[in-house]
C-alpha cells in the first residue's frame, strides 16, 4: 500500500508539470497586465515606470523561461511577483485556503452523508412515492444554477434574522468583524452561523448528483447474488444492507466524489462571491480581473494538487471498501 | 396502433395461420424512436424545450419592444403591456429574457456541437489506431480533464470581451475530452466487430472506416453526451456571466440578468425569478431528454414502467 502510494505520487508529478505548463501558457496569453498598468492609472505612469513594472512581473521574458523560473521558485517557497504591490502570494494563498477549506469540507461532508442516506433509502423503496419524490428533487437540484440558489438563500437568511431579531445567520463574510476578543463560544457560534448558508449552497448540487449515483449503485448491488445469499443464510435485513450491500455500493461513489472536487472548487468560487467570503474564490476572481499571472497560477497549482490528492485518496479507499482489491 | 393496422392489411393476402405471426420488421432507428416516444417525461421535456427554443429565436422578431430600447415605464411589475415587467432603467424584461435565453441557448448549443465534433473524431481516431497514437491522444485528453473547468474558463474568458462564440469556444475547449473518452471506449469494442473486418477486406480506407462505420455506430452515446453537454454548457455560461466574465452588456444572457437582479430580489422579484426559472427549465428538460435518449439507445438500462 505504501509502495503503491509513493508510486502514484511519483507518477502524478509529470502530469502536474505538463498541466501547469499548458495552463501557464494560456494564462500568460489571456491578457496584458502591462497595458492595464499603463492605461488605468491617473496620471499615466512614465515610460520608465511601465518598463520597470514589466520587469518586476517578468512580462519582458519569454513564456517558457518564466514558467521554469516560476516552478523552480515555488519549490523554494517563492510564488512570484503579483501585479499588486506588496502582496505576498504564498501568504495570501494559504490564508485564503484555510477559509475555503472549511467551506468545502463542511459542504462535502454534508452532501456525502445526506446523499448516502437518501440514495440508499430511495433504492430500498424503489418505485414508491418517496423514491419518486427524491428522484424529482434530484433532477431539480441538478438543473438549479448555484448562483441563483445562493442569492435566494441569502435573502432567506436576511428574512430569518429579521423575523427572529437575531444575527445568527451570517450572510456577509466568513465571520463577523471585531469578534477576535470575544469568548471562544461566541466565536464558534458566529463561525457556524456564517458557515450555514454557503455550506447548504455548495452542498446542494453535489448532494443531488451523489444521491443518484448511490441509488443506482445500490440497486445494482441489491440485485446481486451475494446479497441474495446473505439473506438466504438468514442474516437480518439491516445487517445485509449495511455490511454487505452498502459497503460495495460506496465504491463508485468514492470515484465520483474525487472527480467532482474540481466542480466543487468552481462552485466555491461562486458561493464565496455571493456571500463575500475572503477565500480562494475571491482570489481567483480578483486575479483574473487584474490579469495577475502568478496569483492565478498559485490558485490553479494548489487546486491541481488537491484534485490529484483526492483521486489518490479515492483509489486507496477502494482497497478499504473492497477486499478483492489489493495494492502492492 | 400502426402495428395492428399493418398486420390487418397484411392479413387480407395471407392465410389466417400466418397472419397470427406476422411481425413487421423495424430498423434500429425506428426501435430507438419508438422507445423514446414512449418515455413520457422525455417527450414532455422535448416539447417544452422546442417551445422555449422557438420562443427565444422567433419571439424577438414579433415582440414590439427591443431588449436594448428604453421604455417610459420604470420598475413596473408584470402586466399585459410588459408580461415580465420592466427593470429600474425601463428596459422591457420580456424582450430581455427572450434575448438572454437566445444568447444562453446559442452558447450552450455551440458548446455541445463543438466539443462533440472534436471529441468524437479524437476518440474515434485514438480508439481505431490504438497503440502509440492512442496513448499520446488520450494522455492529452486526460490532461485537459484535470483542468478545473470553471476556473480556467473564468481566467481565459476575461479576455473575450463578451463575444458569445469566444465564450462557447473556451468552454468547448475544456469539455471535448469527456466526449473523446466515451467515444474511444465505444470504438474500442466496435473495431473488433465483423463489419469493420468486412470493410477492411473490401479495401476501405481508414478514414472511410472511421467516418462511415465506427462513428455512425457510436451515435447513441455521442447524442446522449451532447445533450448532457448542453445542460453543462448553459449552467457554466450563466455562472460565468453572473460573476462578470461571460456575456457583457449591452448584450445579455440569463446569467447576466440574474446577476443584475440580485440586489432587487425583494423590490423587483420578477426580474430575479423569471430568468432563473428559464435556466432551470432549460437544464431540467435537457436532462430529461438525455435520460430518455439513454434509455432508448440502451434497452438494457431501461427501467420498468407501469
């Protein structure tokens, strides 16, 4: 297992290098930060200042050389210059990563737990009213644009606060300002209150698609011979469902969850924009708007590592869930 | 209905015993069509989708307000004069939603067509030649698949200036690899079939085998995937436009309309709910159509219906 893990990590390094190289070329050509600098300031900067700016962000070097300097720099902890003065990209990235990680982890956890519960229930009660209701809402949530639902939830949160006269549900930012001096308990409830609505938003789409996967794979497993055998042996229905059927049915879900992490990161960008979180979503939008090459690349590199990590985790989970699979 | 009629008319010429067993032969296309027509949700969805399509593309020519002309009425709720109301600057929301639906649909359909065309040929060539060609082509496709769609689309389209075909090209450039994978796996099993061997024996060129034999026979998964891509496309484009990196004013898209209305959910709710409902309606009907097609092309997956 350890040897397999190490081998997988080694294999993913060339993939990471190739994909970041392609992305780097795309990002470098996606806009002209030097022209932005020269035209968007009042009074217009001097020629020398523009040239100095271009040199500062390495815009005067060929793209391949820039990529090489960037990737070797990152290995030494140097994330490159931002178009914004005095912005440490590495520090910015990891501060924001912690914020986004809370949101993504909470949303994935909730979506997974609910998807397994509803998916299994839907499969066991196939073709009943409950099954049709769950399927209908699954389709509806899959068709629902995240941003539209988020704005609706935000309005509902404001309405809830007005009705109850409380400030429990936060609709702006990841925490209330000026709360650092308060008690731990108050800080905790404040965080939960701010986390609630964005988490529901982000969990919704994944919940819908994962419920459908769980239902499909559970139905397949329930019709298999070994489940029938387990029942014939006289095992209790509950034991058969949980120990025999569910365990196998979770394997395809592990793959789908890992593949969907890129979609969830995209969803987090929208969710954070609407709820005005200072997370990685804001960072991506800002750096795309200002054509900040190195800041964009920092975002993409981190998300690529997360995606690859999740896929590895899914493969390792197979071995835990399915005793027939052994890595050596 | 038609079967009984056909059998009945055949019965006049045939002896009664043979009449009992007369079954009209159906082609593959007819079978698929019949199964699709019987899928109730898919048929209703198809009708609704076609109606939305006609409304969005023909409607603007018949409606007396333009999406970019001010009217003297500001912030009016829906009425006979303005069925979807007007916004704060006096634009007629009916004309704007019509235009937005048109733009969003144009982009979504172009995404589906573009990525299907590229992906299908890419996957078929890789699957047909196998070996080294396959390895190189599929590694490239895998690379594209590792890129986070929304993030990359956001970064590249910041340069687009909002032209709809550029946005479509960017998104299609990131989604074709899904199609390539699906088509490749279909072609891998098709290329071992007898009819491909027969075509080879008759001296058919590689291009002829790929375009006349392999691709037409993998049409099922290709069409199903294309419908899924329309839904993915419209959700991605509207999200991009919402964040401000997609379609730019004065043109409009459903995502942009929702974005412009997000601060007025309480005061002018019609501006927010109607474009949102259109996005949901389009994505929902497309998903149902895709589901119906999947069942129609693959009878093994068909669920039992009362």
